[in-house]
C-alpha cells in the first residue's frame, strides 16, 4: 500500500468513524415501499433502517449500489462482493440463496482471510441491514 493510498484510507476511515460516533445518519436516498424477499414481506421501515446501517457501515467498501466498488473497496484484495449479484462464494452452498442466519453470522464473525471484518451491531440493525442487502439483488426479490 503506497503512502498516498494509506493516507486516503486513514482519512476515509476517520470520516466514517466520526460520523458513526456523532450518531449522524444518512437520509435514505429514496422512499422505499415494502418489498417481498424470498416470500417474506419486509416493511419499508426495516428497509429504511437497513439502508442507514448500510450507509454507515458497508458503503465505503461495497459502494452506493452494492457493486463492491466503494471508495475503499476498489483498493482491497480480495475485492468486496458485488452484493447485487446475489452470489455468495463463502456460503454453505454457493449456488443457493443463503438464509438470514448465514448473513447474521457473516456480520458477527466476518470472513476469514478477507478484508470483511466482524461488525458490532445490535440485533435489529443486523436484521435490517440484511434485508436491505438482499433487496439489492433481484435474486431475492419475489412478487
């Protein structure tokens, strides 16, 4: 990592930490309505909470749209997953859609040998961000 990259990484990390510590919450980019994910109706309030958590904790690596090309993500190896794809190579069955328990453990434990570190989130925040992340992929959305 070059000195310039390390400096930018430190600045981005500091800005994110300051915003989180100050309790600043990003305003959701759009008003979301309820959605059905894997046959389960997810209320708009849960999606809005999940989007706020995503913006605070995930956006720097996974990007605004979940494409894995956030400001820090483009510098990481291996790169962050493109959450829009709905494909999770570390899941028990990489070809199937993982359940919420998989995502919960991923957030609690991180992914070994990757930049994906564990996050200390309250249960309701984990649940909300999991629903929001699933909403980014058409694989999870059901009619």
